[in-house]
C-alpha cells in the first residue's frame, strides 16, 4: 500500500503547489464541518439561554481560560441583548449559521476544484507517459500483446481520476472531521464518548473481510474490460472477414460471454463495496441508542446537544472512509496493470553514449548474424555485405527469414548473435531514432492514417512544405489522382486509406518514403497485393524511389527483381544462393526452378 501511495505522490509532485493548497483547504473543510455543529450549539445557547449548563461548563473548562471567558461573556451579552428585544442582534446571531455553512462550502469547493485539477493533469501526464512508453517498446512486445488489451491498459489510467480528484478530498476532509468531533465529544464527557463508540472496533471486521473481495473483483473487472476491448478491436478491424464468413453471431457470442463475466465481477465488487456500510451504520446507531438510554432521564442541555450531534454526525464520515478503502483496493487492482506496463523494460534502449550514424556513402554489413524468436532459430550465420547504391533482392519461401532480416536492419529487433553495421557503425551503438532516420521503408501492409492525404505524405518528414510534399507526390506518380479528388491534398484518406484504391495507397506510401529522403531503402513486398495495372504504376514510382539509394527489397514477383544488382536466396534462415538474375539462372538451383515455373516466389517455394 505504501508503494501505491508513493506512486501517486510521484504523479502529483509536479503540481505540489496546488496539491498542498488542496490539502490546506481540505483540512479547513474538515474543521468547518465540526464548526457548523459548534456554531449551531452556540446559537442555540444564546437564543435559549440558560444560566447553568453543567455539560457546557465542562466543555468550556477544557478550553484555554481566555477563550472560555470570551465564550461565556459573549453568550451572556448576546442573550441579554436578545431578551431586551433587539431584532438586529437576533438576526446577527442566527446569521452565524449560514456564514459558517458558506465557509464550509467555499473550503469544500476549493478543495474539490484544486484536487480535480491536479488529478486531471497527473492523469494526462501518466497517459502521455504510458503511450510514449508503448510507442518505444520493441516490436516483439507489441507482437505478443493484442492491440485491444494495450488500449484497455491505457484506459485504466482514468480510474486514478476518481482516486486523486475525489477520493483524496475524502481522505483529507473526513479524518479531520472525525478527529475534531471525537475530541469535542471527549472534552464534554469521555465516558459518554466511549459508550457511543462501543461498536466502532467491530467495524474493522467487515472492512478487512470485504476489502480482499473488492480487490479480487476489481482485478477481474479490468481483465474482462480488456477482453471486451480486444474482441471489439479485432471484430471492427477484421470486419470483412467477419462479414465474409458470416461470423457475426460467433463474435457476438464471444462478446456476450466476456460481458457476462465483466458484469459478474462488477456486481461482486459493488456488493463488497456496499456491504460494510449498513453494518457500520447499524453499529453506530446502536452506540448512539445506548447513549440516549443513558441520558434518557437527564434534562436536555446545550452540552448534551453538542455531544449527541457530534456522535450522530460521526458515523457517516466513517462510512465514507470505509467505502473509500474499498475503492482504493479496486483502484490498486486496476492501476497495477498500468504500472506493470510502465515497468516493462525496453530491450532496444539507446546506449549511454550513442555513436553518430551517417549512412550516406556507407555499406551495410550483416556480420555473421543469427536471430531466434522465443528461442526458435529464424536466421543462422547470415554473412552479407551491401555496397553503397547497390540494389539487393531477398527471395525465399515464407518463413525463410527475409522479413526478419529487414526488421533487424530497421532495428525492430537486435540480433541474437553477430552484428549489423552501417558505414562501419554497429546499429546497437547508435541511437534508435538516428538509425531509422537513415532508412525509408515501404511495406506490403499499407499503413495510412485517418487524416488528409497531405498529412499522410508529410509523416515522412514533419515540417515539409507544400511544394516539397507535391514534388514527392509527382515523383511517386500520385499527384494526378490526388488532384482528381474533390479536396485535393486535403481529402481524407480514411482509416488505413479506405477511401483510396490499393495502388493509390501504395503510391502515397512511396511519396512518404521519397519525402523522408533517406540513403537506405527497404522494400517489403511492396507490389505483392497489386493488380497488373496498379503494379505498373507503382513499379514506376519505385524505380524513381530507388534511384541513387542503397536498396534492400524483399521480393514477391520475379519480374520486379530481374534488373537488380544482386539477388540473395534464403532457405531455412540461411543464405543458399547469391548472384545476378543471369548467374542464378545458370546455377540451376532454387532460383532457376522458380523462373522456370514462372510463378510467384512465395507461392512456389511455399
């Protein structure tokens, strides 16, 4: 629990000025809560003045002499003024009640507003920190975890809003209110106080029992919420498969099953949160009833009024704190997933002193590179050197390691053994951002964002001018179809470019790569999903893109790589053939068989 509070303090520390202000006004709010009761008793004593009240005298005797004397003389003077028929004095006396209530309301408002501000700022910081952490985690982590679940974890951050913004107010106000009322009651009569609080120790039992249940149920709620997010994300992003195979009912059955479990955990949490309340209220009422039985034959006096009022108003804040304890357990269960994610180490972190990387004019050297994914070997002893400006194609059946080799170059992963050097610099010795600044990538999976065409191209180099963006679009043969759109470059591409054809989408990604203007180009089967007409347009754009750049192309169609400087054939994670198109045909190996069959590389070798 201490660790949890320390984490909350770390979140709010940048705003400690407002946080401390909220604490101060929270304490004042708790004090004014008891002050309302004292003010009511004081006004009651003045309006219905009695010359002798043993309970009130006992209370005053516990105060400093000067303060007790002030209250006695003030009460006597005001009572005398009232008995002489002064309506102005009566108005002033009774006005004390709304004035104190106003003071309590102002203190409560400032506390709630300040803590709410701190909570929202802290949550925005945490959400941004978590999102940035996710963006910087290696591709292997994102591969192992579903997008829906990770989105749910980011959503778990909002649970802290209630903890910091609302519950913190309760944590500050209610203990002060409870302590001041107990002290006030003990000043009147310690014996009466003990009688009224006889049931308080018994309240600990239901709190301890139900808090464990709340935490378990809270963890279940967050887990099932993540499952719901995962199902919805998969169903919406894969809607064509869902519709094409009539899987609507199957998906709904899965969704409803998760929702039923979510509902069950949620209601278990509600029961565990609410069950202690009636128990505490009943025990508190029993204590007050015992007190009333004891005082039943005594004449009601102002001191008794204060005491009974303090006791009756004592148990609601106790109930609030007990309920808050349950909420705290549920919050801890929810945020444990958030802090667990933040604690995930980035295996591709920058070195303490990064070496500058300048890829232009430098070669690429895969130096005895091996790689295993989850202890399963994918690449074995890859030795390959690519000269500056050379165009090299990687071919091989699915699973042979082509894409993994490209991913290692982009430093989505690090080699298990060996090294990848660019211009003589081991990529692990350079900053990750510096590595990727030297490379442009066009993938088979076309990634466009639900934004304007202009911005989708501009992601290649943020801050590029409109003229530079249009120049990149012209060189990728995209400018013409863009200008045919009603809003031109301001047209919305749609999620994943849904408003564009496949060929148009790919030409936009090529324009983005051109704008990036990196010396190394990685093409990952960039034309595999295109029809013949689109392929010709995209291939022309690719030729423009590859001009003057060191290119590594994961090939899918033989026709696209025949003019490459070198073709590297991989099989089972090893390089088995290398040479030009003509040399490999003459070799009579795997590549020659592919050419003879006249089919796509992956289809034939797979």
